[in-house]
């Protein structure tokens, strides 16, 4: 018995066939930037078709960015997907495009956290926080062994926790949010802004007219670029502060940090976040551990398959 | 059937006999500042004796400051009680002093939150946060109808959430914590410091050689004192930021604000906190409400009695 898991990202669609232990097939495609939700659904269906015959596949899980209605799986809005500002029934549309295979949808960060909980760095932990730092930042909150989605599905919006009152402007319009310091998109905005104001940096040269990827930050950091060092320092500090606040509020002793930025930066980045955080947690908890996610790029799609298996087979949801 | 509830505070011990609906008797005494835990237990026993004959009383609940071990009710440490730096078995000692009446102990903020949940402004809410701002600041976290204490009993330490990275020094040694801006003790420290540096304020005159109570801040504010206005503005802003972070993380739509400072300041203070918070919450939740606690000074002792009733009678704990 196997399940298709799809990680729907702002730039790419990544899909696997997963039997709960092994990835049996995988494929990817660019996320369409035109055509809105319908084009995205068509692209997802095409990737799934390319995985091979769907015999033996019980259903499909999608991890999507944005706020997902926990009751019906509707994607309410997905600011990182072009033209997706209205609620859309992804499950219904994708199921129609795939000969009525059942489809379940959840938030991308939630399925990433689920995968780390079942198979990765959070395996066996009753209480932990899965923090994913990429273009934006989100968290999955596992309490007493269960993923907490919250009454409106918005739990875990750690990217918009405030680390500095009145601080740097966030993409959402708020000020001093974690994402304004440690989200890749905000870091790129800040880098271009600093260069425009006369600061010397290779960050912009490394990403001329295209997205400043996490890999670009890693390269500039390795080259000793002062602006990159400053931006990464800010990101580490902000992640430390926000995670410390979560730990203080929820009495959690394990935090798993993944996502594009953390994955590319490597374990030393997560180690620095741990050090920054430890100083700020009250009461001091000697058992607190902040560790890198174990599943990397494939965690999201594997988690989407696990989520589908648990939801669609009638087993207890995570 | 009735229960004794004791609110053990840094300055006073407040006790009630409570039948779950009506307060049948009440009494109070100063909290001893010498003699450590044993003197405090003796003082609690004396207040209980003065409530009248204990026939019909099924047991005693204590809401104590500090970190309480959720398994055995030991008070691990209570920084706001003099000479109490080691774990102490309050339940055992108080029970011995009261003819072996059963005694249950929980954190003061948890029992305050329980009272608001059962009888006050959080009545019937499945998910809410009880925030108590007094000498220090703590919160009770109710998720899916149950109070969340956390694996080590330290959940709800909202006073040490960070509202401004690298900001004002907190009593715990950390920086930029909520309590450093909105805890009465820190506000007093700051007021004396500003006066010492030459700022003109009546706050110090109103509290010569004694504690600068919440009432003193209310008086100075009413008199238009610039330092008091500034300190209260900071407290409102910091509470708004910390509560917004909690709401973003946990997807909670109701926050009840109580404690000495909020109670004395009145509903307009809580209204200002709501306004400060609303601007910072993501995603915007039109249903978010921040309201004053309903039970005032007696909430803690009533909650302690409710906690004892639920724990000692074998009913489901909150």
C-alpha cells in the first residue's frame, strides 16, 4: 500500500510515492506563476502522472503554503503562490484530475513537522516544535504527541511572532516579526536595500536579476561578505529569541529546525540558534535541545503522504 | 461539601471556604518574610483555623508562586517568597498542620486561570489564555478545554517571553522580557531609577520607603505624571506584543487579563492592551477578544479550592 505525497512550494512542486518506509518514486516540476490555482492543480496532476501507474496508490496528500481550513482542507489563501488570494478547494480539483483518487490537504509546515515526528529528528517526542525557515518561516506544534492545528488552522505562525517591538518591517505589514529578520525573502529585500544604500556586498552580484537563494547566502558567508554575516547574525538572533519565547510559553524541550535556509546553512547554523536561544529561556532547562531536521528536501512530500495515509485510511490523524 | 482555597502571594495569604458556587468564609494574613517555607506553612494553617470549624471541608488547595512539580506538587522554588530557594513539600507540611486534611498544590497563575475558566471571563471557552500581571507576570494556557501545565510544570511563563531583543533588563537576568516592561516590580525599579537620574515624578513620593503598589501607579497616572504615563505605555505595548505572539503561535481567540496591576488599572487598561495586540496578530483574527478578568482578588483562592476539589475528589483535573 502506498501514498502520493506532494510538497507544493512557491517555486517547485515535489512529489513522491511513499509506502511509509521507502520512497518508491519521485518527481518535480516548477510551480506555475500564471493561471492561479487551476494551473497549479494541473501541474500537480501532471507530476503525479509522471510518477508512473497509480495502481496500489491509495490516495494523495498535499502540503500547501498558507492557511488551510482544518475542517474541509480548503486553501484559504496562499500569499507565496501567484494569483491565489481566494479560498480554493484543492482536494476536490486535484481528485477530479486524478480519476477521483482521494486527496487530503494540510499546511506545508504541518506535514513537514509530521514527517520529522514520525521518521526524523522529532521521532518519539511527545512535545516538540518543528521550525521551518525558508522564504517565510512557520512552525508545527506537537503537544502530547499530537500536531496542534488550532481552531482556525493558524497555529504555528511563528514567523509573525514579535522579536523586537517596533522593529524591522515584515512582508505582512507588521513590525519586528521573526520573518522580517530570518525569512529568506526579507533577508533578500534587506540585502538589496543595503547595497542600494552603498554597502559593499557580493550578495546582489551572486543573484543578478534573480532570486537570492539560500545557497547564495551560504556562498557570500563563506566569502566573508560583511552584509551576509550581519544578516545571518540577525537571523540567528531572531530565531533564538522566537524559539525561546515558544519554549517559555509551552514548556517544550525539543525544537527541530529545518527548511531551505537551515538545510543549506547546515548544522553549525542550528547550533548557533541553540546557543542564542538557551541564554533567553526561562526557567533554564538543561534538557533543551535544538537540532537540525533530518529529512531535508523530501520531508515535506513524505509528510504529505503520511498525512494522507492517516487521514484517508481512517487511522487516527496526527 | 466545601473546600478551602489559599492564594499564597508574596505579600499576603488569602483563604476562602468555597462550595463551588458561594464563598462561605474568607480570611487573610501577611506572608511571613522570615522563617522560610515552615513559617509560611504555619501562617497558612493559622489563617485556615481562623476560617472556623473545618467540618464539611473535604480538603485544601494552595495556589503558590513559582515552579510547581506537576507530579508531586512540590514547590521547586519561589523567588517572590523570602528564603524559599529549595524544593519544599508544601502539601505534606500543610496537611500535617491541619489534622491530615488532604492538600493539593498548583501554580498561582494556573489556579487563577482555572477560576476564570470555570466561573469568570473564560467560562465555556475551549481555548484561552489567562494573563496575570502583578509583581511578576504569568499565564495559564487552556487548550481544548484543559489547562496545559507542560512536562516540567513551567508552561505559561509568558513573563519571560521576549518582546524586544536585547532590551530592558529583567529581574531574572534576561533582557527584553515582558516582565521587564509590564511587571510591577520592574516598573518600580525603573521609576526609582528614572527619578534618581533626575526625572521629575510623584511615583517615588507616593511610595516613600515602601513598595510602589499598583494603586500608586494608578494615582500617578490620574495626576498626569509623565514617568507614570511612559511606564504604563511601555507596559501596554509589551503586553500587546507578548499576547500577539501567543495568539500567533497557538491560534487562540480569547485572552483574559487580570492580576493586581490590571485589576487596579481597570477595563480601559485591558482595552488599550487589546488595541496594541490586535495590530500585531497574524493572521488578522476578527474574533480575537482581550477582556478583563472577572473574579478580581478572590479568583486565586477560589481557583485553588476548585483545583483541590477536582484533584482530591478524583474528578477529572482541569
